[in-house]
C-alpha cells in the first residue's frame, strides 16, 4: 500500500498512528507529499481529486480518502484490538470524539493557512477569533473527558493526541495547557507511546 503523507499534517498523523497501533507499517510505503491551498500537486490529484493528505492507495489499486476512511480501513487489516469499537455505546463515543477532534483540527489548519499563507494585509482577525473559539471550546470538551480515559486508546484518543501535538507544533504561543490539567497530564503520558512519539511532527 502507498500512503501519501506530510509529516506536518495532523490528519496524516492519525493514519500513521493507526498503522503503528495495528502493527502493519511493513505493508505501507509512506510517501512524503507537499500540499498547498494555492498550488496544486498534480501527482496527488491523480489519486485524490481533493488534493489533500492523507490518501491511501490500497493493494487493490483503489484510492481511499480522507483520514476517517483510511483509519477505519487500516483497522480492518489486523487481528488485534480494534481502534474503532465495533458496536454499542463505545463505538459511538469513539466516533463522536473523532468528530470532535477532526473539527478542532479543521479549525487549526484553517488558522495555520490564514496566519502563515495568506498575505498579512488580507488576514481577517475576527475570522481567526471565531476559529479559536471552536478550537478552545473543543479542547475544553476534551479536558472534561480526559480523566475518564484511563488506558483507553482508540480512534477518539488518537485524534486527541493529534490535536494536542498540532497545538504544540504550530501554535505553542497559544499555550493551551493552563486550566486543562487533566488533558495536559494525559498528553504528557500519551506522547511517550511509541506510535505517538514516532509520528511527532518535525521540530
């Protein structure tokens, strides 16, 4: 299989963590790929018309995207503990957390583009403020749940690790930890987990 990634992308990181948790990295060729909202990557566009990472080319040749589809597909390729619970309340709790963390990551990536890619004179401060409200509202929701996670690590916690990691990577000056001791302590432990530490974005 071929997995288009960018090591800075939190969405690609989700897939990379799942692959490591599933023990199937030897079956996947990670292809570092440059993406930009203003310059199309034509090679990637042939496999993913949305021109986003991650995108997975399965052994069958079928292209899969986005991260939610890729992660759940990878979770079908191993015989261990499922990262997507199969039935019942646990499944929907995990899917809800995935939706929450994906929404936070969407807002974070939009802020990154606004603040780092858009010309300074065209940046919209009120728009960034609106995205920040979504981000920190979501992070507060994770804080309210983090103490109950114990050793649970499924797609919901994978998303939370990607959120915390991306905040540290791109928005360290936003200083998300004060007032969120449970989430901060959880991430300090989780950042040492091999699948998480091995996929940390570049320094």
